């Protein structure tokens, strides 16, 4: 069951090569479930029974979507998100609501987790290359699902091939996770103006990739 | 609104569909509490490790303390001088290879050797496990 996400979507026109200046106001809107999230966080802090589990469930799907968009394989996205949430809950006592929202906080942990994942992946690939082997994903999908997943993965890789890791993160935070510019800046530890700049470049790169033209 | 009209978001959505949602662990609340007191437990662990380390160093330094020259490593098995039937003897220990035994030979001292002392050297067989000290 797909969870209804609160993110704003980049329209096709924005992906076209002639797309004008980024419409930053579209990503400034706060997710509608924020007040609920705040209540949940407060309940967890009070130690209300079941609140931690509910908070976990409310964030898991959103983080999976972000992890997949950040390039984590579908075989390992579940593990990466589980580690992210476990890490967040274990250090919940250090979470300061006045500095960042829970969502921003978990996204910050997720970004670190995916960076580690990519690093470990690179090392594994290098080690396998030296040994003359190759990596095989442990597939748990049905044959027709494998084809669909491979096709979607190819599309994702093709469109994001020219995105730098930083711009990809900015794009994922704002467009996939629906964080505002300010929240994205907090999550990635950069200035808001820098986020805007990265997003503008990311949109241009994605539009170029979507148009199917060769890179000049 | 969803990503159906955006190829990239559509790909992300399709891939996300294949990923199972991780369930919260049954002991999530316990994990949080455990982590809360983690710093305290961590300090205790460090203190206990330090104490154990110090104790180990103490024991080792006692065992391996410098000995005066000539002090045997296994003093309980070293006999320096015996008196047998009123005569001082200097015992010698010989290993019986493969027998797991030592022979303690106690020849009389030089001053006790002579026609009047026709007593053969006393010997004793020491049984049991043999641990020979390194010279």
C-alpha cells in the first residue's frame, strides 16, 4: 500500500530544457502532518505506550522513498532505513526540537547512512574487481517484478547520472521528501541560498537528462 | 499529488513499492531506555576494564618481578643441600627420559669420601609430573 506523500512534485514543464527559474515557493510548503508529528514526538518524549512505534511507522515509508531516490538499492533500502530509525530512536534523548524537526533530524541521519552505504559499496566493488568476481544482488522479487524494478532503476540511474551527490541530496530532500528550503539547509548543514542554487542546477541537469540530449 | 507525471519520481515510487517497510523492534522502548543510560553503563564498563587491567598488570609484575641471580624459578623442587645419615650431600637431579620421573642422586661431599665411608650414595625416585626449570 503506497502511503500518500505530502511532497510537492516537479511538473513536467519544470523538467523541460526551457524551464525557467525554479519555483521555490512550491517546496516551501510544510507537510500537512507536521502538527501530528510534533504531538507524536512529544508523546514519545513522555514515554507514552505505543507512541515510539507509531512515530517509527509514520517515518519509515518516507525515509525509504528518500533512500531509494538517493540511490540505495531496493535490496538494502529496508536495512538502511531500519538502521537510520534505530539510530534516531536510540539517541532520541539528544534530539533537540528547537534546533530541527524530527523529520529533518531523521533525514540528516539517513543522508549519513546512505553515504556510508555508498562508500561500503564502492569498497566492495573494488575488492570484487581485484578478486575477479562480481556482485550479485539477493533478489527477493518475482520475475516480472524484477523486470519492472530493473527498468525503474535504469530510469533513475539515467536521469540522475549527471547529478553530483550534493545536488542529488538537495533534490531528494525538497522534491521527494517535501522538506522546505530551510529544513533542507538544516538537514544538510548548508545555507539556504546554497540549497536554492543546488536545486536550480539539479533541476537543470534533470531536465537535460529527461530531454534525452547528449551532454555537450 | 504523486509522481506519476514525472519520470524520475515515478521511478522512485515504483522502486519504493518493492521495498518492505521495516517494522519497529518489539523492544523499541527498551532500546531507547538502554541508550539513555548508555553513558552511565559505558562509564562503568570503562572503570571495570581499567580495574581489571590494573589487576592484571599487578599480578604479572608480581610474577615476573626480577629475581636475584641464581634464584630458581621453581624453588619448591630444588634441593640445595641435604644431610643423609649425618653426612652432608649435594643432590643431583637426573631426568629419566620418557619415564616421567626424576632420580635424585645424593653423592657424599668430597670430605666424606674415603674407605671409612663405604655407604653408597643415597638415591630417591621422585614420581609425578616433571617440570624442568629453564637454566
